[in-house]
């Protein structure tokens, strides 16, 4: 149907109903979580018992309530997730950039097979990936200990192994994101700079890198968020320092309280602010160009 032509009433009505149902399915659970983060009840579900900020600010153990900003264990797990996600983001963007140049700029035998192999971690379930990495790393650590007496702690369950486990599949997404941008780059711009006497470093810093900046920022944002919310792979590799997702899983098994709703609301607000910042940055880049 041509978009400019008038649509039948039933088609307009069905489109409106579909949109309402879709967005209700998408956002209604988030609204419920946000509302019941302020519920004056010891459980994170209806009925409504009144408004309170205890699940954010309370530090009283006598009342059986400890708010998010007074819960040192929960804040510690939140910081652990930020640290892990930061390391994963840095590694994923750096290696993803190298992969993008390898795939898009260099011709070699087996390039297509390597490109397909790079996607393999994306189709492997997170639990299987975590178990495989744990078994492989443990074998290497045990072998080093038996043969040379070396204790490779970073290959034991803990945060370094969590970073490596998450990096093993997030780097694929970062590589695809950056490679898609690099594929559209006009190489003649670099050639012109070389003809004018610019060095490789100067060309990369002044021409290629600014062009890749939106993809690098996007890859970094995706990598950070995927690492922060990862649970399956993290659960298999975590040690004594639990990230937020594992900590929340343990709290849910012990008995959920509205403090978990408070954490969820805090993360929703933080994610929204990050998205708005990226959108404003993208709009500013378009304005400058």
C-alpha cells in the first residue's frame, strides 16, 4: 500500500491496538517494578501499603529493612559489576577495532572462515560457554601447578576469569559494530593524506579514528551494558566477589524484598541517562558534520 493513500479504519485501529499491546508488554513490568520500589511492605509485589523511601535510604536492621544506599554488600556488588564491565569494555573495543581492520583491510586465505568463526561465541549458550571456559582454565592452572609449581590465580574462579569469559563473546559484537562502520569508510581519504606526506599515525588519529568514533562509542556502550547484565556466564566463573546479577539472584533465593525493586529502578534510571547522553552526543556529531 502506498503510504500517502488513506488506510481503512480497521487497519488503523488494528495498528493502534498492536502498538498499545506491544508497548504495554514492554514497559508495564518496568512500571510495576518502579512503583513497588516505594511500597511500604516487606515484599516486592501488590497490594500497595503506602509510600516509603525505606528501600532506598533506610539503614535500620531492627525494622528488618536496609535500603539500597545503606546496603554495603549490594553496593559492593554494584561496584564489582562496574569494574568488570569497564575492563570488558576496554578489551572488547581495543580487540574489536583490531579485528575490524583485520577483516576489512587485509586479504588473506581463510578470511571468510575466520569471520564466521568469530561469530561462534554468539550462538553458544552462556552456561555452556562459562562451563567450557572454567574447565579449560582449570586444566591449564592445574597443569602449571603440577609441572612448574606455578599458581595461576587468574585462571581460578574469580573476577579475572569473569572478565575473560564475558570478553570471549562480547568482543564479537564489538567487532561487528566497528567493522560495519569501517566497511563504509572512503579509503581514498587516507590515500590523499599519505600523498600529502602524512604519517600512518597522523592519518589514523585525524581521519580514520574520528570517522570510527560513533561506532567505537556504540560498541563501548553495548559492551558495558551486556557485561553489566550478564548472568549465565558470570555465574559459572564467579568467585567470592559476586557481581550485581549474581548477588541479586542469591537475594531472590533467600527471599525477595523491595530493595531489589529499588536496585532495578536505579539501574533503569542510569541506563536511561546513558542512552540520552549517547543520543545527544550523536546529535551533536551530526550537527558538526
